[in-house]
């Protein structure tokens, strides 16, 4: 069974289902997995202190609350998404350290690909493309040795 393709729109910093000839495009399972892993908001940890005036809750995917037992060969499923949304609202007073933290956040969100054997190697590189835009490059090497590369832009909405 093929996935419905997700098309990333860099200028709008979002993804949507891809349509071709009036029908949903299929395929792109690995690309979809990377998009969903990086750009779905993970639930903020209990230790997270929201900024003053924040009323957006801790976010996260509602389905994570129902994952109670390991599945698929005993490998527990990790919560869906990443904490990029938590970083995107931070001031870039130390842009270098924040870049390292963003890279680690992306690696954490993609770790499940390694844990479940979908990937043999996951490499993530982040860089500032503009003052308010983080560039994310992901290279996935499958166990067969074939590699796929993905690049994304992420809007930085730092607090003032």
C-alpha cells in the first residue's frame, strides 16, 4: 500500500497532500515519514515553561496518549513529531548554540527510523538560510544502501 504524497511548500512552511491530474499522488513513504516527524509538533515536556501570554497548550499529537505498549516486534513507538516549534519561538541571542539544538531536535525526531530498521543512517545538518529561516538537510540511507536527500526551510518566529 502506498502513502499519499505530501508536498512541502517552502514559502508557506507547510505541507499538504499532492494532487496530479485531479487525483491524490501516491508514493514517497520515506519523504512523508521525514516531513511528519520533523514538522508535526511534539508534545512539550512537563518541565516546559510557556512564555507569558501563551495559550497554545503543550501541543502534540492526540494519538500519542494512546500508545501504551511496544508494537511491531517489541520496539515501542516514539511520540510523533519534533520540538522545533518550541525552539522556533526562542530568541536567537546565541544563534550557533540554537543551531546545534535544532539539529539535535531533528535527529531525535528521526531516531525512530533507525530504531525500527527503516534506515541504516540518518544524517541531519542545519544552517541559517536567512535571519528568520532555518535550513534543514536530511540524508537517509536505507538498509539496502540506497540514499535519499531532503531539504526543508523552517520559519523562525522568535520572541521579541
